[in-house]
C-alpha cells in the first residue's frame, strides 16, 4: 500500500473546506481590510485570494486536458494516490508548513488592488473549487488512477505532472495562503 493520505475523498473534502475557509475569512471583513496591505511589498487579502484564483485557473485546464481522453486511454485503479518525489517536494514548498518565501511566477501574479472586486473574486474562487470537486467526483465514479493520468505542468510545459500532483499542489497552496489571509484578518480587525 502506498504511503499517502491522498484519496478521492481527501481531495473533495479539501476543496469543500477551501470554500468554507474562504467564506469564513471574508465574513465580517469590510473592503478596507480586504484590500489593506501590511506593507508595500506584501499582498493584501484580496491579492492573495486573486492569486489563488489565478493559480487555480492555470491548473484547471491542464487537469481537464488530462481527463479529456477516450475512456480506454484513462488509467483505472484505486486510491490512495502519491505524487512522485519531485512533486512531493514541490507540494511541501507551497504548503503552510514551509516558512520561507516562494517567488511567484508571472501567470500567478494577482491583479492590481484597484482591479479586485471582493464579491467577484470570492464568487470566482468558489466556482473554481466546485470545478475541482466535480472533476474529483467524476474520477472517483470512474475509478480513475490519478497517479497514472498525466498532464503538463502549467508553468514548465515540458514537465509531465500526475493529476495527483495537480490536485495536491492546489490543496497545499491554498492552505498556505489561507494561513496568510487569517493573519492579515487578525492584524487588521479589532475584537
């Protein structure tokens, strides 16, 4: 048996929890707090959420491409799933446990603060999570092997990536930035 906690239900639960966490973080936060930067070099809550949306929108088409093959070309096999060593390392780098700064690549950079609409970015983020959940449920229903179905890395196109790695990166990356958003909310709200 593989040493991994990644299952269909783990991923579905992670993206459902991301919806709850995003809504909880923004509940009772006014627009001033949502768009307030801790300093000029750091992102505000709005930029962080927009960054998560940008990143997810880069991964989503790649995941869909991986799944958009004839049924006979989609590897079957059950859980648990485990990404390869390279992507286990990368998932760790983008997780909340990794305390060092990680540079942001251009396609993942958020919009300018003055272009971010709180309701729109939250709505789009929640819709993105629903897309991930739908794809995971489809994979579970068809018992697709997320380790063996490959797609392209959205940034380094020549690097193949399993769907396990795609979903694992999304989950860890979102949890990392939710931790930052929580800290900003606590810093800028009274009581």
